[in-house]
């Protein structure tokens, strides 16, 4: 039978123990599941023993377990000893029967006449013990009552029935404790296995309470940092680069107070004194009626971070050179137009167009100071180079939605792609073509930002499907869907092109 037998499941009454569990090894194996010493003094067992003594008008009553060498008293009345030798145990005999064992006078029973518990203290004369049998059928001990004087008539029928009821109550209580013990052991084993698994992962893993106090940090922490596991957030200070500490601790404290996801990157000080870039992530676990708990990880991203830094450096250098090219071209135009009045107006317009391209480029170059301006401002700057009619070829309308640093680059790439495609193949490629851009705030009632791009001109022919989904189109779709979490819809018609973008406000403002 499974150790986690159903609560309240007891061995059938009036049935002897199962032969399968009467062997000493098998019996002791089952007995060990109950906890033995952990049960001594159990309040419920003690109440049962007191009631048994009162029911049977006996000075002594016990709940016993018969162990390998001793008889242990889990609950007792009228006796001081915790154990007695098994060889003198009356209960060792009682537990093997199917009914209560009643000894009316121990001095007249050949099994016990020379027993030291009869010839000496506590001077047992009368004994009545009901067997305690486990769910499987293993004999465990007995619920017994003892008197120092013989009882020729033994126990009354009511007392025997009551003793049987109390014995079953004992077994139910023991079953509860056994089940609880089994559950606790299972949980402890699962926790040990989980801890071994967590200790084996390559990154740091930790757990914290609702106040940000760390209740567990895996072994990887000490291996990497050489420091004792942190108890509070401030204990992390020696492991975090001093330039990163203030910002990351402020962000973590704010996340704990708001019970929100925490994510940051900082430099971890290794045991050898070097630093490596890591990503720190913490997730709050919210259970109704319980304090928030936290689970977090610290993962090494040093290689990826340094590759990214190298790429950013290269991108900044390339961007700087592109800006220089704009300046060089503007300078060459000025030189070539000097002293030639007939082309001065054209040269001025061309120079302004190049400067507008340079202004639009500011939105896509790394570390640009222009990031964070409004969406409408970005659109006007991007379209300015294509204006040949003093603002008559395109219009931008709608609220001035602020754009964050992360959104500026993908937005600039999206509208730069639309503008260049329009200049090559669409409305801006012909003299009569026009572009209208409308920005709508909360356009669908859920806080999203909608942007409608309308081109009006005769395109001659609608692009084939493969032409619509070229590299530029795939780049555009990736920027909208993957980077901004929005949707992109494009419809060609005989008189132009309609594009509709729907982007979550959070994606634009973060």
C-alpha cells in the first residue's frame, strides 16, 4: 500500500495483522514511516489515553509503539518511563492479535508471571490492550489500560467497544501524522533536487521576500564573486561596479515597491577583480492573500555586450562619415555655384535639400540628440528633402506624440523607407503626386497610436507581389512588428497607396 494512503484509511477491524508485514524487517520499515519519537507527547494521543483510563477506571493507560529493542510510550497516564525493554512488553503480544488482549491476573498467566513489570514496578496485575495495526496490516503497538489489582471480570462490553473506538481514533491520528510526514519528506526531497538543479545552472539564481531580503542565492554566486551570499539588497554593492550601482539599486527598489518586473544590465565584479557585463532579471510572484515573493537571475552577457559596443562604435563612425559626406557635398555645391548667378537659386535649393537629409539622418544615427522629439516632428524632417513646392506636396497632421529613445530609430527607418520608395516609384516620383500623413491618438479606444500614410498619384502599374516584399519591405515589416509590437497594412490602388500602422503607445514612449 502507498505510504501516502488516504487520510482516515485504517486496517479492517477484527482482522489479524497481515502475514506479509509480520516479518520484523517489513514491520519495522512500516513503523519507521510514522516518525516514532516525533509522536511522543502528541496532544490528541494524550487525550485519547486519558479518556481510555477514565473509561476503564484504570490508573494507567498508554499508546505504545513496539520498536526493535524497546517499547516506546507515545502517550501515557500514570507512568513516568519513556520506554521499557521490548522483552517485557505486554503490547508486543497484544499487537499480533485480531481482538483486544485481556489479562485478568498476570500472576496466573504463564507468559507474564515472571515479567519484571509484574514482579516489580509498576506491579502489573490487570492488562487490556487493543492492537494498533497500520493501513498495510503491520502490527505497530497497542492502546492499553493497566491496573495494579486483578480483575476477574475483565472489561465490560461497553468498555471493550469504547477501547476499540479509541484504538481506531489512535490509528486515524497516526495516519494523519504519517501522511503529513510523507508529504513533508516529499517536499523536502523535491526542494533538495530543485536546489541541486539551480546550483548547477551557469548563472546566478536567487529568491527574495516582499521587502527585498534574499532568502536563497545559489552556489554560483560564491563561485563567481568569491563573496558570501547576500542577505539584503545593499549586500550586492561589493559585487556591482560603482558606476552602475546607484542606477540599478534605484531601479530594483522601485520594482520591489511596485511589484513589477525588474530588468537591468550592469558589470559584475568577479573573484579575480575583473568585471563582466551581466543581465539581471527579477520576476514578482503574486499569490492572493500572500506577500509578494521574488525570483531572479543574473546571466553573463559580456561577450554579446562587447560585440554590441563594437558594432555601436562602428555605426557611430559610419554615421559620422555620412554626416561629413552631406557637409562635403554642400561645400562642393557652394564652390561650384560661386560667381555663377544663373544657378545660385538652384544651388541654394539643392543645399537646403541636402541639409534636410542630414537633419532626417539625425534620427537614425546612434546617440543622436534628436531622439525623443515628437512623431510629427520626425515625419516633417524625414519628408522635408522631398518637398519641391514649399510644403504643398505633403502634409502631416495630428497630435504631437512624444517618441522615446528606443522607438526613434525603428520609426525613422520605417518612414525613411516609405519616403524613399515614394520618391522612387510612388507619389513623390511624379510632379503631381502628394503624400498626406495623419497621426491619431487612442485611435481604437485602447491607447494605440495609428498612423495613416496616403499617397495620391497615378502609379501607372501596381507593383508585383514579389516587388512589394523585397528587402526594404521586409525591413519595414520587421521594424513595425518585431521592434515596436505593432501591425502594418498596405493597400495599392490605381490612384496611389494607403499604409496604416497601429503601434502600442508604450512602444513609442519607452
